[in-house]
C-alpha cells in the first residue's frame, strides 16, 4: 500500500491548471479524501469537471489568505501539496497581493503543517528562482542571484522556509522547480496569455503569427501531465529536504516552437518578426533533470509535438463551445 491510499491530502490551488492534474493522478491511488482550497481566480469548475462528482473530493471555494479556512483544511491532512500562487506578472503588478499569497500564506501553511504534524509537504517552486542561469543545462546547484522578479524571490523564499522548518521542526518536504509548463487547461484569457495561445488564435484566424525579437529566446517546455507526475513521485519517494528541477531537458527556441505548432495543425502561415516590446531578463531556459531522475524516478513522457497536438485540439474545441 502506498502513502496516498487511505490518506487525506490537502491541495491548495487544486482547481488550477497544474493542481487539477495532480488531483486527478492522486485519485488513481485511492486516497481517503482530497481537500481542495481554491478562490477560482485562476482555477475553475471546468478544470475540475473530471473529478468534482467524486465522493472523495471536497472542494472549498475560498482564499488561501483566510487562515481560519486554511487551518480547517490542514488540520485534517496527512499530506499537503502547496500549489496556490499568483502569476509572475500579477506579482509585479500588485506586490502587496503577491506578498499575501506567496509569502504570508506559505508561512501560514508551514506553521499549520508543523502544528498538525503533516507527514510531508510538496511545494511548487519555479525555474524563475534562477533568473538567467549560469549553466545550461541548469542544475539545482546554480545560484539564484540573477533573479529579478518578485515571483522568483517569493518562490525561493518558500523553498527556504520549508528547508528551515525541516531543520527546526523536522517537517518533511520536497520543492519542485517547474520549467515552462503547458498543456490543456492552461490560462487562455487575459492580458498575459501564453505565446502558444496567441499563436493558436492566429492559426484559427489565418493571421500571421508574431515573433518578438529574432526567435532565438528559448525555453524548456514541459507538459503539465509530466509536472503532475513529478508531484506524485515526490510524495511517494523517500526524498526529503530536496529540491528538484522538473523540465523536459530539451531546449526549444520560439522559432522552433512556432514551426512545431504550425506543423501539428497542418498550417503554412509565415511568421512576422516584430521588435521586442518588453525587457525579458531571461532569454534561455534548459533544465538538468538528472537529480530528479535519480532520486524520484522522474522521466518526462510527453514530447513537444504530442503535447502541442493535444493542446491545439483542446483549445479549438473550447473555442467551438464558446460560439455555440
């Protein structure tokens, strides 16, 4: 019997993009109960439709900054996945809110996990902690001193918080640094929609997709199902007081990604190159995932082409439903 079976698990942000996939995979291990707390700012009922009718799932619509509500959730939990967060741009637009959600709430989670003797916490961190990394592929030992974002700083503080609580109180944890996560259910609306979604709109409307800059900025795209699986592996493993990169260990620049996206949609559109309109301090990302492979058995399983095909099908289906 594994740790999840017959356990009660709390997932903060469990109605979100990644949180909903983590919940789905947890359910395959037959937990006693999964408690989700989400304010539905980024999460949605739509993300949860595959499991919201499951008797083992208790969904609470509420804010992670509500300490009383948070305590109610954690007091019942054997294990905690702490995934609730603001987007990187939202933290920059409203640092005060960023502080409340990313720092204060994480502090409250750690405090309550100690109080109620939670057996292990899986904390969602980010490759943003590196800023522009020193080495490619980037190992977990690279320093975070080139990070320039509130979000990256807050994620790093969360890692350090759980590390210190391991040292002071014996709280078991694993932190996961996600690289560029994509897949069905990713954010599609609003000011900062991912470049993939903007390009899919161009495919739909037969308009030229724009590449800002020369297209050489690169990322390490990792499918959301691989991210969710890394979370489950982290809980099931004996790994403790560890931080792991979760990526694909494949570097893809914007030009290559657009080519792949057009290919899976049998589309012959030519890109238009535009001057860079924002200062992006991070022009390159590539994860070294050897540590996660060795200690938790993580291996990415979904290729970019397969993932983009799935994303396209989901997005165009969603668009169709909107127009009905």
